[in-house]
C-alpha cells in the first residue's frame, strides 16, 4: 500500500471547503453533503450569487449559524441550523428530489470512501460495519450536472481511497467529475485522472504514491489556489 | 353536518392502528419535523410487527432533549421498543455512531428495504397520486437494480419503481384546520406533505389548530382532502417559542412568524 512519503502538511477541512467553494460559479444551484462539503456554504467567493439546495426541502439558505443559535425549523440536510436569506423557499421531499433528479442542480458536493479512476463512487456502506445509509447520495450522484467529491486522500490507515476499482458498494457508476482532497485536486476525464493542483509542499510524485491508478499530470499542474 | 376531522387526543388518533400495520412516518433527520406525539401514542398502544416507511430510523429522544426540543421522540421509540418488523427506509444508520436500529439489524431482529431518498419520496407520492409505477435512472449499476425491470428510454437506462402503499400515514404540520388543510414551518415540511394522502388513513399532528378560513388558500401546502384526522400538540413551549440566544436568529424567527401571520391574515387560536 501507500507509504514512504515524508510527513508533509495536509490541508485541513476548512481549507478543503474553501477550495471546493471556488468551483461555485455565479448563479449555480449547489447541494452540499454532510461534513466537509457543508462547510463550503460559508466560503462562497465574494461577488458570486450561489443558491444552495438541501434535500430536506430548501433552496437559497444562508450561512450555517453558530451551534445553539439558530431556528430548529431552519436546518440543512445535516441538521445544522442555517440563516434565513432573501429569496429562499421551502418545499416537500418529492419536490426536492424532482429538483435533484430532474437535472436542476448544477453542482453536488459530497464525501466518499472510494472513487475509481473511471469516476465510480462508493460512499454509503460504512466499510468496517457493513451497514450503510444511502440517503440522498444516489439521487444526487445520478442527478447533478457536476459531482465534486471532497475527502481525505487516504484512509486513516494510509490506504488508497482513489482506486482502480471500488471494492465497496457503489453509490453510482461513472459520476464523479472532480476530486478535492487534503493534498490534491484531480479531474476525472475520459482519458483518466488528471492531476490539476497539489497542496503546498507536495509534488505530483508524492500524490501519485498515495493514489492507486496512474495520474496524468496536467501540463499546468500547480499549487492549490484558494482565491 | 360540518366536516370535523379534529380528534381530541393522540391515543384516540391512533386507536385503530393494529399489529402488522404498514405506517408511513413523516419528517426527515431532525425531530422537529416529525410526528413525535403520534409516535409516543403508538408506542403506548403497544403495537407489534409494524412495517414502517420513513426517511430515517431515529437518533433517540435524549439527543433532541439536549437540543431543547419540547417533543423529543423520533422513530427510535418504535425501534428501541421492538415494534418494527420491517423498515422501508432511506437513512437507517449513522456514520457517526451505532444507533438502536443498527443493533437490531445486526442481531437479525428487523428486516430492511433501503431505498434511495428521492425514489422513496416518489414511491410514496406515486401511491398518493394513483400512479402504478415509474422509471428512474437512480440505482442503475448498484445493488438497487437487483431484480427490477430495466428499460432504455431515449438512450438512457431506467429502473421500474413501484408505489409504496400504507395503512396509515403519521405526519407533522405547523397549523391545521378542521378540514385537514395544513401549513408547515421552514424546513420541517420534508416527507410530511409527500406522505399526506399516500396511506389509507392520514393523521396529522399539528402545533396549532386554527379556525376554518384562517389559513390563506394561497399558502396552504396540503389540501385537506388528503388528511383524515387532525390532532393538536399540548400547549407547552413549542419549537418556535423555545429560547434563542442569538438576537439575529430571534429577529429572523419573529420576521418569519410575522410573514406567516400576514400570509394567513389572522391570528391563530389555540385549542
């Protein structure tokens, strides 16, 4: 398995969320999963208007509030209270997934256990417990125009998460477009995985050692840009 | 005879739910969206072998008490007391910790049919709308496609999904009237309006009952024809009256209340 890479600084959750948010274009409708993706709601680039969707039936919610400071009837799918914002609206669950499945979402961001070189996604079956929660992940993976995965590049044990073939139950085949990890930004293309950006201090070779499939290093591969 | 779907108590509201019933339970992840008092009454009744249709399997009342929710019971009350034979569910377990449902599942004491959330919502809606089935792409290439009919439409593969029919739907709304018209509050709509009318009998637990005509027809979310019974929560600190430490949240809450009041053109009367 992966090893022998000297300890280098990895990006923390907030910085990963900041990098993810950079993908949001003006006017995009975006769904954020639980965890690192959810944090991206607080990092929309200045001057861009982005509409956030959440499975529980809301479009256009504001920033996540501090714990204990929000309205319990105003939450995102992760149960975090969020702020009211002008233009927001509420709807039922069937409407919410008509939005998801019907192709009305520009971007979905979620976490993963494994992503394959073809862009297959495995993110619902908790590997060591052999139980899982599909939740909205399958609908989002099938329905969103662009799927961004935000995850740590390797497991806690140092095993690959970006793999040739997913060993875990698939959430959806060939659905991932972009992978943002704590050490790299990788685009899934028909030719394979293209390494676009690396964390400061990391080289493409370092990233390759922690990635099972072969990476195509983009000609303009550079340090991760946050602004 | 005036139509009157209002029933006096939660026990009365669930009196005819028997062993082996198929029940839909509205709400999503957080307890404020759920029919907590109906779940408590159902548990008190001591029913067994239920088939439940819900988004999740519950976190347990302790979690919600800590958040200050005045009505803290979620699906966990049926899970931990062994009332469920089979769960049709989208989010049965938590990645963060092992819930009571997972314990039952591991012990082989409960059956599960896990359904993608959007497919679950649409299967419920299909039952309500009299649709015999529908095709979705969600699940192709995964375990969900097993033993389902596939069809290629416009070059894309789809799976046939069938409606979920139930005996009872237990839902939670903000306000309701004696015809069963319902409005909701914030993100607490979730599966509640979807399930209203999807079962043979729909029972709505509401924060407040208002006079017929007080709900603005422009903002009614669930038409009363979908609802068979309406029962009001006891008047204690409900969520929208619970304490808030953040002045901004308080202000937004008051504004929201004001919006609803304006929309409904009248002050609600509590029973």
